[in-house]
C-alpha cells in the first residue's frame, strides 16, 4: 500500500475516533459524530474501491455537496434574519426539557422570547411543545413557568402543549391564535421564536401548513461548535424534507 493510501486511511481512523468522542463523551453532538463517521467511511472507500468505483463515489459526493450547499445557504440566511419591529403573537417553539427545567437550547429560546415580549408589551406568546420521553412536564408548561417567573404576565401566554414536531407546533398554534384574536390568522402579525439554526425549517413549515411567512426572532446558540453541528444538521434535514415531501 503506497504512502498516500496509508495517510488517507490514518485520517479516516482519526475521524472515527473524533466521531466516537462527540457521540459518547458530549451531549448534543450526535449529528456531528454522524458526519465525521460518514467522512471517515468515504475516505476509506476512496482508498479501497477500484478506479471506476472511486469515480462513481466522487460523482455522488459532488452531487450531494452541491445540493447540500444550496440548502445550507438558505439555513444560514434565515439564521441571520432581523427580528420584526412588532408582532401581535410570538410562537415560541419548544425543545428539550430536563425533568422540569429547560435544556440549554430551550433556555436560549426563552431568553430571546423574554427580550422580545418585554420590548413589545402588547405581544402575546404562544408557547408550543408537548411532553416527550424523560420530560416530567410539557415543554409548553416549562416555558410558561419560566416566562412568568421573569415577569411576563400569565394572561399574555397561550399554552399549546400537544405538539411533538415543528409541523405540529405550527398547525396546533394557528387555530389557538385565531380563537384568541377572533379573526383569520393572516390578519394577525405572527412571528416565530426559535434557535437560529431552526428558523429556515420553521418558516418553511409555516408557509406550507398554515399559509403564512412569519418574521423570526433568533435565539443564539452559545456554544460555537454546537451551533455549527446544528446548522449542518438542519441543512441535511431540510434537504431530505424538501426532496421527500
């Protein structure tokens, strides 16, 4: 085996070690671990396949990279969007709850929502999220408790505690806003608050399932490497979502 192949296989082994580290030693980096493992497998195959197989694999990798980059650009653009000047309703999208306490990602979303709600005292929050496995209360209830503890009036919070996906966040929140406002959803100014990496998905699903294109309030992910992992995951996730649907 020539020196180049040995170097590439050594790099593949190193990527596998990193993948194992991110998967088992840290919480929240599963996609980054998967991406590293996939890169390791691709490098190994490029060394072991015959010439024709290498060409086919390279062509597939190039096609994937082109499509992925197109979707990732949209995810990144949505992550940098400016918040609206005002809104009648702010849908706050839930994520993990540890027992009864918000996960770091949910806390970041709540901090962003709190800031917006305090700057716009007429805006009503719709906290949306059901109760998942290993959660003692629903994500919506966790968000309600957190916001009221920081001075947001309970009457400004609508509880949507059934949704188990972003699609359900939208489809379950829409009729609650209409019932509260007494008018069609399109006649209310509705914004969405979520993590920056999640905003493109949220807007895409809102357009598809409830017929609005809401402005967004971004919650910044504090850990840079976790932000990178989630941005990459969303690029892949939206590529699969759009192509499959």
